[in-house]
C-alpha cells in the first residue's frame, strides 16, 4: 500500500511538472503581431462540382479579374495592406481551308491598397478598404484569306488603364487556417486604347506577285466605372 501511494504521488508530481513546463512554454511564446492571408478564386471549381452550367439558370457574370489575393493585417488594429493579381493568356486558331484565324490574348491586372479588418464573431469577419489599380490588355488577331490572292489582316489592340476605388469583403472561418470569402467593389479607371490594323495583300495572278501593305493606327481615351457584385468566391489560407 505504501508503495502504491508513493507511485501515485510520483505520477502526480511528474504530471504537475509537465503541466507547469507546458504552461510556462505557452506563456513564453510571443503572440503574432500580424496575420497573413492568401486566397485563390474557386468559382470555376464550384461550378464544376455543383454543375451550375447545366442547371438551366442564368448565372451572374463574374467580372472580378483578380485570381490571387494577399493581405497582411495587424492583429491589434486590423489595419493592413492588400494585393491582388490577375493574369490571362489565351492562344487559339481556326482554319477552314480558306480562312485562317489566329488569336493571342494576354491580360494583366494588378491592385494594391489598404484595408481595415473587423472580427464580427468567432466565425465571421469583414473588412473595407481603398485600392489603386493598373490594367494592361494586349490582344492580337491575325486573319488570312487565301484565294486567287492572299490577304492577311493583323489587328493589334493594347489597352492600359489606371484607377482606384473602394471595396468591402466578408469571410467565413471554416477553422483557424481556412476561410471562404467574397468581396464587392466599385472601381473607376481611365487610360488609352491603341489599335493598329495592317492589311497585306499578295496578287498571285500577276507574274511579279506584287505585295501591298496598308496600315492604320488609332488611339482613343477610355474611361470606365465598374461595380463588382459579391459573386466571386475565394478559398483563403491564414498563416
């Protein structure tokens, strides 16, 4: 009996020692001053899983170009810096034996701003902010028609714009590290649209097969205000 009592007291002392060590270690770990979030759009993934495209209903157009988002916020104040990046590159061609068309599209979108985050409850958070924007769209289309003569039309369109605006977001905390969020914004941009059309013709009926080239260039100012409704879904990781 005395040996059992001694064993129990030894175990209690051992567990107490571990508990004190763990508590001391936990107190010594500094709390993070900042929280970082990185998110990716998952609209297309959700549509594929839930098969929205075949549901027969009309879906709201997702006009949010920012595929990746990142933010870092102060734990104490909620103020932070936010970044968004979007990139789209698409190349395709068609050829029916007479007309050959090649399309090359490269679009880039950037935003940088500040935000204020609020914790609404254990599962919900929200934020508001201001962003500065830069957009660059570079599209090239080449259309070649082959018959008794060959005519190639090359159209190059470049659009660049700057702007900014206000935004707001809301997020649901699945757990401590995974969140699902959406956002809404109103952005105003202004810039330039430069377009160049080059038409090259070669006449195969003539012995010298002469080549003629005509080029026209235009430049126009662009202005646009876009309100983005909260239909974009982001899968966000907190670290």
